[in-house]
């Protein structure tokens, strides 16, 4: 199974070792995401 690994970099160590993570993945409208994910590949 093909997989993509992305190394993470940390600016500073957190005070606690557990908690939430935040990833900035950009912005895309829901309709555009659905089109690119499901509709466009059907025509390729």
C-alpha cells in the first residue's frame, strides 16, 4: 500500500506531553473539496 510520510518540526517543547494538535492545511470551500476529491477523479 503506498503511503506518504511527512516529518514534523517542533518550534518548542510543550509544557504537557498530551493535548490537542493544530495543523494549518490551508482553506478550501466544502463544495470545491468535494468536487476535487470525488467528482473530478471520475473523469480522469
